[in-house]
C-alpha cells in the first residue's frame, strides 16, 4: 500500500510548535534569556541544549537563528520530536504572546509622535485585539506575561496587557528595534523600554524647562532685533537644545572628553549659543556686519564652526561644531574623519572618549546618497568611530515639500539607517521628557555597544524655510495647525505646574533672566576660557604665515636610505611571497645597492619609510591603495600559504611612526570627505587619498569644491591632505585617461592648493617629503602616472634621493646648443617622454623641452630662469595630451606668457576642444597622439 505524504498544512498542525506556537515559544525563549528560572524545568533544559548547539562555534547568538530553529522544528510532524514541556497548551495564551510580539515590532506605527496631530499613524490589524479573536468577554481573563516586564508581574488581565502595550509602544516615542539581529542588544533595548528607565527627577524637569526657555528665547530675541534676516530658526524644534544638553552632561559622566557635532543650518545659531557657549555678542556682530575677517573671505554666520570647553556637573567637555557648507549631509563623513583622528591622538582604542553627534534634516537624511555611504563606513575597521548619535530634526517639510510621497519611498525618513541595524526612536518633540529619555538612551546605547543610534525628533518649523519665506502658500493646513500651537516650553511649564514641580509663571521668570543675559552679550553657558591649543594636543600656530616659496631640505643621506631599503626587503622567516612580488622585492634590493635605476614604486615607498623614521605618521587610503591600482606599490604583502599579511613599512624600527594602509570601501564622496576631516584634525599626519583612476575623483566634487579648495578662505581651516590622481592618455577611453586637471587649476587662487605633475621617481620622493617636512599645510593635488610607473626612461638614481629636492621646473636634459634652439616646448607629465623619444629619433637639436612640475602656485622665478638661455626664441609652445578646453592650457597660457620676453609668443599644440576627455577607440587614440607629437616637433 502506497503511503501518501501529508500536506504541509497537516504536518504543521500536527507539530507541537504548530499554528502560531512559534510566537509562544519565542516568548518563552525571551523569558529564558532574561530569567532562566522563570520558565519550567523542561523548557529550560530544552533551551539550554539549543543555546549550547548555537554557541558551539560562534561567540554571538543570533536571535534570528534561534527563531529559525523554532520555525524548522514547527515544520516537523509531531512524532518526529518528543518533548515533555510541562506547559498546558492554551490557544489564547498563544495569541497574547503574538500580541506582545506584534507591539514590539509594530507599535511604533501608532505612536503619538506628531506634535501637530496631522498624522494619526498607520493602521495595522495586528495591533488590534480582534485580529487575534479576542472579544469584550476576554478582557478580564488572566494570562502569563512574564516576559512583558512593563507590568512588573507574571500574570495580568488582557485589558491590563493591552493598555500596557499601548502605553509603552504607542506613546510619544515610537521604538524600532526588532530589525536588530543581535540578541544582547535587543534584550538591552527591551529592558530600557519596558522597565521605564530614564524618568527625570523634579530638578531635572526644571532644568529641561530652562533649556526649552532659552531655546525659544534666543529665536525670539533675534527675530525682534534683526527682523527679516536669515537665521534658519529652530522654532518648533526647540527640544533639540535640552536633548543635546542631556547628551553632553551624560557624556561627561561617562568620561567622554570630546564631542564633535556636524549639522546643517537649521538651529545652528541656537546650538552655538546655548550648547557651545559662544558669546551672543559675537552672533549679534555677525548680524550687524561687524568683525569682518581680513585674513580670509569668510562665510555666512549659519555655516561657521566653533570650539569650546563647557563645564558640566561631571567636569569639562570639549565641544566642537564642524564648519559646514550649504550642501546637505556632506559634513557627516567629515566629522567622522575628524573624530577618528582625535581618537587616535588620544589613544582612545575603545572609542570611549571622543563621540560624534550628527544632526540631519528629514528630507536630506532620506534624499542624500552620502548618508548611506557614511553609514556604510560605521563599522568598517579603518573608518569606524565606535558609533555616532544621529538626530534627525524632522520638521516634516523639506523647503516646500511636505508630502512624504514626494520626499521619499519609505514610511520613515530614517529607514535608510536600517542598513546598519541601529535602534531608531521616533520622538514627539512636544514631549520634553520623551526627548530626555531618547537622549539618555542614545548615549548609553552608543557607549555600551559602540554602534550608531538614530533619534527621529519629530517636530515642526514655525517659520518658513528662512525668515523671509511665507510657508502657508504651500502648506496651508500645516501652518494653520502650527499657528494655533503654543511653544513647547509653554506646554511643558503648564504640565510641571500641575504636577507641583514649578510655581505658576515660573517660565516667565526664566525667560526674563535669559533676555537679560543676552542683552549683556556674555556666554549663557559655563565655559572654560583658559584652555590653549596645546591642551588639545594640536598647535596650529607653527603652520601659520608660512610661504610656499620657503625652502626645506627633503634629501636623505645615502647611508640612511640604504639602511631603510635593506629593511624593507626583509621578510619574516617562513613567509611565502607571490613570485612576482618576490621578484619586485629583489629588484628593489638592487635599486638600494645602486645597481638598478629606481622606479616609481621604490621612490614612493622610500618617501613613506623615511617620513615614518622621522616621526611622521601616515594614512594612505583608496580603493586599491595597498597594492596600487597598477600593482606598482605592494605596500601590503600576502603570504601565499597562510594568507597572513606583512607590511614592511610597519617594521622599520621600534621608534618609527605608525602607518595605516587602507583599502577603502567603494566610495569617493564619503571617503574623501572622511580623509579631509582626518587631515584637518591631524596636521602632523601625512594623509593621502588615492583615486583608483583620477577620472573617478569627480564623484567627490562637492568635497573638492566646498572643503578642500575653499575651506581655508571660508573658515580659516588648514589642511595638508594629498590627493593622488592617476592621470595620462594611454588609449583607455574617456573614463580612464583624465583626472580633470583643468578643474583643479580653475579652483586655484590665493595659494589655496598645490597642483603638481611629477614626472620621475625622485620627484615624487621629494614632493611627498616636502608635504610634511615643510610646515606648510595646503592640500596637494598630484597628477600621478600610470604608464610612467614602469617606463624605462622615467627612472632616477639612489643619489637623486640623497641630493637635491623637488624641482618646480625641470630644464632641458640633453646637451644641446642653446643658440641653435628655435623652439621651446613647455609640457608636463607623460607626454614629455613621447616628445623626448621622438625628438631624439628625429635627431632634432633645435627644440628644447622644459617640464613644469608644479602648475600651481606657478613657479615664475624658475620658469624665467630656465627660459633665460632661450630669450632669442620666438616660437614657444605649450603641448598637452588633453583637449584644448581641458588640461592645463587655459591656465598656462597666462602663467607662461607672463614669463616670456617681448617678441616671444605662446601657442597651443594638442587635441582639439572636445566634450569628452578622450576617445573610446585605441586606434583613434594612437593616431591622435602621433599627430600632436608630430605637430609639436614639425
């Protein structure tokens, strides 16, 4: 007789874990994790065995993995598993467990988080008793609720359970945490939610009210004193000030030494005055056009940064608000880089003493891609800062866009953050005690687990986008509700008066006292004015007033070079290098001996090695930095048998500085911003960012435009960041040829950048060393080579490193009679070697070729010096590979022309103007290249 297999549904119903019992078992498991003694011995024994199996090979138990085991067991027929549970089956108890689970997962959907009351939350049937078959007759029935600790008892009526769930999960905080797949964190979070931790004392309530009063008071004061001027008011989001105040105070109690804040314009002036303690008089001066800087061009008041040391009940904390452009969210990775550098400087390996706070807008948080890139760095080993506290100032409108269907494709603006599984707290900003709770929760979670946490501060915008804007034209209903709503401090004062915490009208006395303080113009926060730059570990004074023309010695004694070179060649005993790598190391050994010309990779590695020996730490970051895109560097070696890595640059000596070689995640914008932030916090650190190809750097154009090129002029921020941009036309197409040299040159002014095109190994050696040895901290843009990395003519000798320095202009290298010269060709980079090779082939001795190695600041004196022998020459050429509207031509025609004598003219030789940087066909490229070389020499 043939046995027919049971349908899956029948098997499910036969299982002892059937028909939703999974939720019941999960609830028992949650109880077991919290208190093993609270479950029956039979279940305790079973869970012990499951836990033992799950942890036999992994230190962390995945909650999801346990649930999956229950699910798999549930799909087995009852006869397959025999377990004496000792627990009577109760279908309604099972439904209660499911109800509790539903509220933990979905309760946030019906939380009262909108202070305007315009959004009533999303309906979900799983939050209704009827969904589980309960009726009015069941409300007084008793059920086991041991795991729902909010009720503080083991059994309760259905009515008590339901009301308790609504109170905890549908109040003025909506909790999202069940997406987290880390058991310990879920239990930690649940305990703080259901046990009602973080309840403020009467004194704390009065302090919260005081902070709300000052937040509102500053905006009103500025609005009356400077009518119609832009300040991007915080009104409607006033609770941000007590939130930040709570985080700062709690951080100090947790031994945090520095807090670095990144935020956009909304509420910035309020944060400066009421959190960082900036003198109100300085803010007033900005409104009145006083105190205009003479050393730099400056920026609008709501972009400016500030640093202070504020006093808290637990001691002083250094606060810094990062300078910020109007480009939303780009400051976030900058702050991350700055925090990472400060943590290193403090030897804060546990990420406990320097904490980042990132403030966002709701529309930008959901809309800007750099947010996702920054989250992607949050746990990456070379970028993590031990978690950030993210606060979204969710005023429910982005400029004039308030319909969520227009602003995003997700329910919440914070949903993008779920990629790193942080807890997300949606908080009604009109409940200051909920705000207080969220602030304490956030800093404690971050300090406990060293991971990101997100607060969605749901508020409103009382004014328009700016103070000159009339928002009711586009949001009539929203602004009708806003106009009828009293300020948050008024509502909270009424609540505290009813509780007997304050006297009637106490808030008015607070407001009056604050106005008097503003009139005096002195700090309204207790700050320590006795700190010096040295107290923070960095003294920028030695980098001030340094000229780019100041000379510095970059050569290294030959004996020292040979000692270092020999150490770099040595490998640990038993280390199996890849054959090609072994061959490369052997060649580098011959270069050290002086029996083989130096190539680019050797000279670059020696630059790093000598700097490390002299005490300069290095951070080299890029998508292929360890090996190098073109396999020229091999700074990190991999054992072919064990997979272990060995970094020769980290084994020079016991006293050497630290080097970090970072193969970054695949991002240009966030990673370059991170490295910029790092370099602005560590001027004694050689920080380099390398593009895989220079063409890809424009994915980070906002960082280049708003920070790297203009940060010093806008904000007085020095930065020694090096950008290595592989560049050169080798027929690889429009995306692998041009680093967009013209764009960097267009940005050059007021000695803000250094743009160099080194053409031989000794040049990169001296250039990189010059960047650190000379106390001149300006961004260095390097058009690094590709084919020149192994070009037989692009070589140097070991003595080129032990003598001389970086040459701004390299004169003619062949011995030619200067009197016979009829043409002078200026060029830079790879095209030089093609011109030289062709000229030698043609045996032309009437053409001189000069290389300009530093395009900006332009070396006028050197250019004139090397032109001197050719003052009789009428024909002067600028030759380049790029199209005429790109490359260096536009800048060079002015710079070189200024160095020419009367009668000399400069003309262009190169590709014709083009929309695309390069052609896509190798044959066409070869023909174009032959043509431009021939035109230059004909």
